[in-house]
């Protein structure tokens, strides 16, 4: 999990089941946004791409850090 997401949750997050809370309100908002021309398929696809890219960058950064640490340890053991 990216540090920024974790810090945001620590700052103002809460653990609760919300997926099925206020369904009628959510459906109303969803319908209103569709009437404004919001393309949910596009929005979902874009968010998916951006999310995967963000996690990929974080994972690549982790791998780079681990490789640097491994290289440092190899030099120390020579």
C-alpha cells in the first residue's frame, strides 16, 4: 500500500462495512451523474489504469530499494 494512502487512512479513515449502506442514495447520485453525461465505463477504466500504474510504481520502488540493500550487503561481505 502506498505510504500516502496509509497515512490518509490513519489520519481520517475508519473501518466499517459501507458497501451496502445507503444504496438508494448512491443509486440516485449515480443516475444523476449519468444524466450529466458521465461515462462510468470510461471513468472505471481510467481509475483502474491509474491505480495499477500507482501500485506498479510503488512496487518497482520497493524492488529497487531491496536491490540496493542486497548490493550493499554484498559489498560488506567481500
